[in-house]
C-alpha cells in the first residue's frame, strides 16, 4: 500500500500558514470551485451517463445542480458564519465576555461513495473549504469516469497541498486511513462505516459517518393516496433506488392497500414508462455484484409490478413486492435498489413496534393528514431525518442539517451544518483587568459563604 505521508505533511504545512483561515481565501476557493463545475458540466454529465446511465436531468438535479446551489448558499452566508458568536455570561463571571470561535480542524479526509459520486464528494468538500480546512478526497473506484473528471476538475482549481484527489480501490482507502488526519468524513455502508470508525479511533480522529439502513415509509389510511404514490415512486426509484435515503420498505394501512398499490403502479408507468428496461434514461445498477444481489430479492414474496431484469445492461425494473414479512431476506439489510417490499398494518402501534425492533433508520417518511398521528410517529421513532407527506426532499434543504443517528450515522451536514461539521467550536472567555473578583480565592474571609450566595 502506498504511503501518503508526504501528501498529508504538505497539506498540514500549508494549513499552518493560516492562508485557509482567511475569509477572502475561502470565498475565492468556493467561487473557483463553482466556476469549474459550470465549466465541466458537460464532461460531468457524460461521465455520470457512462458510469450509471444517469440522464441529463437526473445528473443535473441530483448531482451538479445540487452542489451549485449548495455553493451559492455557502458563499452568500459564509461571512456571517465565520464571525465569533457572542454568548451570555453568568453573573459569577461579571466583567467578562464569552465567545464561541469556529476553528478549522486542519486536514480532512473525505471518502465518497459511488451512488452519487459527484454530489457526495463535493458537498462535504464545500463544508471543509468553508470552515478553512485542507482536504484529501477519495472518490469511488466503481464510478471511474466521474472520479476521473472530479480529479481533473480539482487539479485545475487547487494545488495539491490544499485540496487533492487520490484514486484507487480498497487498498487506497486502507492506506489513507493509516494516516493521521484531523477529521474524517465518510459516506457509505454501515459495515464500512465501522471500519472507518475503528481506524479513526486509533488516532482519536473525529468523524462524520453518513451511513444508511432500512428507511421506512408509512402510508396511513387518511393519506392523499395519489400524491403519496407519485412521491414515493419518485423517491424510491430515482437513481434506480441506489439512494441511502430512499424509502426502503413500505408500511401500508390495510384499508387503503389495494387502492394505493394501483396508484403506485400508475405512478411508475407515468414516471418511467410501461417498459422501463427500454427507457434510455433509467439508471442502471452500478456493478454485476450489486445487480446479482438485488436480482436474488425478486424471489421474495409476490411481484405486484415490475420484476424484470436485463443482466447485460445491469438494469432492474421498478419493482413492488407484496406478501412480504420481516423474515424475508429482502428485509434483513438495506436494499439499495429499485425494489420496494410492502408490509401491511392495522394499528399504528404495529408499525412503531416493527421499526423499534430494528436499527435506527437514516430516514422516515409518513403520509397522513392527521396531525396527532404525525406527532405520535415523530415523537415515538428515532431516525436521522425525513418528511411528512413527501420523500427524500428534506435532503436538498440547506436549512436542514442532514445525518443519521446510531447505526445510520454520526454527525450532520448541508448548509451551515457543513460549516459546523468541519469546525471545532472553541470557547473563549475574555476577562477584564480593571477589577478582580476576590471571592474566588481561598484566602478571602467568609469566601465559602460568598460563593454559596452565587452558586446554589
């Protein structure tokens, strides 16, 4: 395995010059990145098509446009984010002022996944730059064309001692994890997340882990079924279901199950056509190994819609499976593909109990018009984030920090959340020298009595 000590040392040396802490430097870097993305938009679109068969619409809306908007928002607000935050000071500290300084960690390692290979590499980088860090990026080897354009783009924008892209497979990630970074940001699967955290623990490196899990989607009997069906179909089958926050499985109230499934079938046809395998814009599965894993799930339960595959194109139709139980193989792990299993329920307590018996999910989606049911679910179930009467959309808001909880992740980002993630919050008390408070000292007469007057 290659030793990356020289690269990391160069970045740490550059960081110690304090150039990255200058607000003008950060803003210029973010604007340079934004201009480069616009310049390479066609190359990025072509690369995403080559790697995943993403359409131009999907490539822009979920990858390129997403990060351009994130950059625009960050550039607009960074001046206010970097200012020290003045906070209250207690009476016991009379004469002083209290502040919280946002301080960059230093050199960050960003390990990106293959499902959104551009967005999930650049979005955390925006936070790292905004906070004043240097960064090493490790894109996925499963999307080589996009990784190639990403490296080219970054190389044109920044010197390696500020931002660098390192390509390679698992062995490259392992070699990077042996280095003493100041922060690690990882997006990927739960098993790999455990490896990342274990490696970080050896050097006590703080981490953000954006993982996944089985995100439930609940359709209650009072839901607007037609709208729910379309929004669920969109959230589930975008990127062929290869989305960490896609609805992983569906809980349908038995009173509306049959009607809803008909709406869902119609929505799939509306969005992807009656023959999705012949739709030139339907995203493919990233690799043969992932395709075969997903295809095996098609034997679970009963196929309500879809179920066809094209091994040569690594394509699987948008599929809905009924007659599913928690004992089926498809319910044991995150699906990460265009297959949606359906469970039925009569009482909301069944749903809550079923979710509680499994690891905390990254997202949860609930369709109901009943406010008390909304509050019941939101207050009873622990999950990273989600939507009421929609799917996935919360991910795109810069005002909502995105992240998991427990097994679905550690930490959050997007908007100011990204700046905060890559910043250490340094607490500072600035004390006056015009006078002194004597009762803190042990030699003061009746000192304990005076302290108890203030501290009780």
